[in-house]
C-alpha cells in the first residue's frame, strides 16, 4: 500500500509504503520525504530496518547533473555507503 501526500505542490512530498507478505507474515515499511528546489532535489527516507537513505540531485548546468547519495544501516551493523555520480548529456 502506497500513500503520497503533496504538502506543498511541486515542492514537498511525503510518502509511506507498507508491504505485507502473507506467507511469511513479515511486514516492511518505508517513510520518505522529497524536497524539490529550484535546481536540486533532496530525498530522505527510513525503512523498517532503520536504514536511512539520502539522495541529493543537482543540475549543475544544462545537461550536467550531480548526484550524491548515502545509506546508513542501523540494525544491520554493515558499513555505511556513499556514492557520487555525474551525468553529462
């Protein structure tokens, strides 16, 4: 089940996602927010495993986009992930 709420149209969106597996009885939940700025988009989310994810996408110039993302797992003691991306064209 997915629910999306536009707090400020074309600016701020809140999303929730709830999944239930009838065979195993497991549930998963995801809460996220998206902020759309003039030349950037910021996405922040946390799931039922308390894994936090953040992505920042910015249009540097026409045809060039910079993406920065990070993932921080809380319950699974894995390492943090960090990524950079540059799209041209």
